[in-house]
C-alpha cells in the first residue's frame, strides 16, 4: 500500500480543509514542533482505511476524530496497492445529543490512469470509480482485500505509530507467523490442501455411490436378455389373437345390450303406468268448489245490506246538527248564569269598598293635620331651647363636656363635668324639646300607617272595578252568542238525539265489519278450494305428461274426477299388455348373455395361455402386456449399458481420489507452509542482522530460534540475549532493522496485494547518537532510492529531517493545524 493523497477536514487538530500530496515523495519527513499534528497525519491514514487509530485504544474512541466544537469530520485517502488505485473515505458526525457516530464510509476502485489532481475540481463521489464498499460493515473486508493486511498487522509493518514500533520484534511467534502468511500469501497452500482433501472426499463419495449402483444392477446377463426377447414375442402373438377375436365379442355384446335395453324399456314403462293413481279425495275437492262459491254469494249480499243501513244512519246523523256547536251553546248558557251571579255579588262589594276608602281618606287628612301641628310645636321648642342657651352659655357649654376628654375652650383635660344648676332654663327647654320631638314622631307614624291603609283600600277598589268591567264585557259577548239559542232544555234534547244516532251508527259499522270479515273468509275458502282443484289438475297433468309418449286418452277438462278415472283405466290396460311382451324380452336377454360369455371364455383362455389375467378391456390388456414386455427388454438393455458406463466412471473416480489424497498428504505431512515460513523468516533475520550490524557498529546481530528473536552481542563474546533485555535505544535499532528488512527483503517475495510498498516510522530517532543517526538516515535513503517503495519518518530531529528530499512542515495556530510541502 502506497499513499498518494490525503484530504482532511474537521479531523482532530485539522479543523480546516487540508491536503497532503504524497506524489513522487519516495523519501519524506513530517516535521514540526511537538503537538503540532505530525502523528495526526498517520492517524488519518489508519482511520480512512480501518476506522480507528492506535492511540484511541479501539473503535469506541471515534469521538476523538472530531475537532473541538466541530460537528463533522471528513478523511479521504487515495492510495495504490498491487498496481491498482483506490480511494477510501470516512465521515464522522455529531448529532443533536452530542453522540459521535460514523456518518458514511466507502472504498472505490479508481479508473486506470485517473489524474489525482482532478479531486481539487469538486468531483462528485460517483466520478471516482467503481464502488467496492459503501457501508462501514463492508469496508473491513474490502480494505483487507485491497491492502492485504488487517489493522493490527498494518500498524506493525507499514505505519509504525508511537508506542508500537517494537510490536513485530516482541510479537509472539504465532502472531508473527500470521503476519508473514499474509505478506507472502502462503495461505494459498493451506487452501490447496483443504481443496485437495475436499476433492478426495468428493471422489471417494462418488466412487462409493457408483459401487452401490453397480451392486444393484443384477440380472442383466445374456440369459435374462434372451428371456425378455421371448416374452416380447409371446405378448405380440397374444395381441394378434385377441385382435382377431374382438369383433365377434363386440357383436355378441351389442346383441346382448340391445336385448337388455328392450327389457329395461318394458320394465320402465310398466313402472310408469303402474304409478298412475288418482288423489284419494278428488271427488270431495270438486264438490268443495261449488259449496265455497255459494258461501261467497251469501256473504257478499249480507255486506251490501249492512253497508246500506250504515249509510242511512250517517245521513240521519248529518241532518241532526253539529254536536260540538250544541255543546258550546250549552256551555255558554252555564257560563252566563255563573258570571251574572258573580257580577251581582261584586257590585254589592264595590259599594262597601268605596265607603271604607272614603273613611280612610278622611282619617288620613286628620292625621296629616295633627302631624303639622306637632311639627310646629317641635319648632317652637327648638327656638325656646336656643334662646335658653343664649341666656345661659356656661350651662350650654357644660353639655358639651365629657369626663376624661379635653375642654373645647381651654384644651385642658376635664376630670369631672359640673352639674347643671337646677333652675336653668336650658334644662327645661331641652326637656320640652324632647317631648315635642316624640309627639312629632308619633304623629308622622300615624300619617304613614293611615296612608298605607288608604292606598291598600284604593288597590282593592280598583281590582273590584276591573273585575266588574270584565264580567260586564263577557256577559255582553255571551248574550250576543246566545241570541238565537233555543234554550238549555232544547239543546239537551238535541244532544240526546245525536248521541242515540251515533250509537246506532257504531253498531251498524260493527255489523258491516263482521259481514266483510265473513265475506273475506268465504273468498279465502273459495280460493283454497280452487287451489286444491288446480293442484288436482296439476297432479293429473304431471301424471299424464309422464306417460304422454305412450298415448294416453284425451281428458275432460270440466270434471277432474272423470278425467282421472279415464286415465287410470287406460293405464291398467297398458300394463297388462306390456307384461305379456316382457316374457319374450327376458328370454332374448338370457340367450344373448350366454352367447357373449362363450366368446369371453375363448379370450380368457388366450390370456391364461400367456400367463396373464384378462381385464375388462382385452385389447387394452394385450397392448399393455406388449408394452411392458418391450419396456422390460429395453430396461435390461439400458442397465447393461449403464453398468458398462459406471465401470468406466468408477475407474476415473478411483484415480481422482488417489491423486487428491496424495497431494493433500504431501502438503500436510511435509509441512510445506511451515518450511516456506521458516525460509522467509531466515531471509528476514539475515537482512535485519545486516542492517543491525551497521546501526550498532558491528556490536549486534539478530537471530531466531523456533520463532523467537534474540540478539548476538559481539562485544560480549558472542553472548545470546533476549530482545527484551535491550535498552531503549538498542530496542529501537533492532525494531528499525526488522521494519526495514520487512520492507526491503519481503517486498520482493510477496505475491499478494500486501506487498510492503511503503513504510512510515514515528518513533525513537531522538534516542540515537549522531553516528547511529547518520547510519539510519543512510539506510533509509538507500531503501527509498530503489524507487519501488515509499519511506517516511515523523521526527523533530533536524539532522534527520534535512536528509529527506521532501518535507511536510506541520504548524499549528490557535484555530487549526496547517501542512506545507517543502523540498523537491
């Protein structure tokens, strides 16, 4: 896998849209201050491919992809793998609740020769090429197929992030073996072994199936085939003999069938004629119609008489007058008598009420005069009191003093109010005033009471006068209404006459309804009788139609009983005549059946001679016997041919099974894949040892034993040491040696898309001394100079960065990080 272009927007520190163009960057360095975002470029490459980053600790750290306060992050990586170009895209979004989820992911295979610079023109995703994966779930397998490495191996061999640089060095043998299997494509041999085993099992299963079929193919020798041919000849001779005899059998069966049909016809006609029977009550039915018609005539006449009487009474009642008008006049007489008596009584009450009202008015005037006199006396007492006060101011002032309150004159507190002198005129005037006030109030109350009494009497008098006026007006109306009345007695007589006529009319109506009901029942009885006679005629017609083809006599349609009698006599005579003819017909049937049975016996003898049983259709039975014999002969012929072909197939299956088992056994028994892995590991260790000797100035070499790595320390008499005993700098040198060897040695051996076309290192250069750093830089330059792989380093060491022909300078301001390409 070789990156060509990386686009980021909203991804961690790269808030704004940022593009990293790796075109022609065979050896590059990502440089910049600590925390500027150098390692984030590698994170974006891993995230675009695998959806996670080593520093996040798994896919659940996806929230780290978003720049602070950003709602969306987009990463797009264009890369080459095994000669094909791909574009991987991932989008992360933050929803309204603050949850961060993958908003989209896809992998597309770009057309051959696609110009990457066209991405800057705003092309739509549909223009980028064939969609290989369109969802996050599809991305995992699609990226594995394109890159050839799963996520864990990609971060151990291609992009080596901080903290995981020594993973391949310290990996367990099984994990390291799995990486080499993917790199070298050695899994194909395991697949070949599995397919060979499957192919052998399938061939053996087919061999067993052929053996089972051959075991069932018995009885196909020459003798059996000759017997089948003889059977075919015998059955054909049987069919010929049966065909010659069948015309005689068919004629005999035809004669027998005709005789049986004639006998059946005679039996059917006898049964039909014998079933002709008249209804048991046909005579009574005919007589009931005449009786019913007489009852209808009688009840119709009775209805006419009752209706005429009812109509006469209706006329008399109409001439007797309107009972409602007469009752209204009668009620008017009663009302006038009642109202006249009430008016007379009310007139007497009016005279008495007028007298009482006049007396009450006179008493009211007297009370008013007395009240006026008392008010005049009260005014005189008030003036006398004022004069007494003027005469005795001090005595008057004492009346305004209150014990405990200030004096209105001197504002001093009054402890005791002095008593008014006994001979003071003020006291006498005050007493006289109080008496005058009481008398005036009493006179006012009397005036009020007498005024209420007078008004109440006036209201009573007014109501009596109004009622008298109403009665007078109503009496005038009643006198006008009764001006032409004959009087109460005459009205009573006329009403009695009308009531009697109404009672008679009700009785007449009842009589009419009774007569009509009797007429209705008579008509219903007539309809029932007529329906019964029609039913008798229908039964007659049905019976006659049943024997019409036999020529019954003409019926008398005026008398159903006579018609039934005539037809029954004819049917009896016809039955006797046919019974005589039946004896000859029965004899003919017996003779024809005997002749038919004789021919059938001859046909049965033919089938018995052939060893078969005859069925209802001898011709068809013979044809079936011929077909079965021929089918059996063909079956034996086909089975003989099948046995020959199966014998040939068995030899082929046996040969295929043996070859497949041999191949599977070789691949399994010789551990071919393990041998190839050992060879690859030897090459890897040899290359890593060469690089490590250069980096360590000849002190260390790398070796392995049963998959475990160790170092040989030449400064300590060739002592073998475990790789975990190395110091930090020494571990970096050993890990770098393995990483470079993986890229240099195994790239040419890999046969899968997992060819290591690039390697990016992100760790440890600051721990190297100047000499070692120079060796590392030279090694990287030599590796990149070959032109078949990209080499990248992430460093803040100037000496190393300056050796890279292409530098990507990363800087960060308060808002976002920026990348600029420098160098060639």
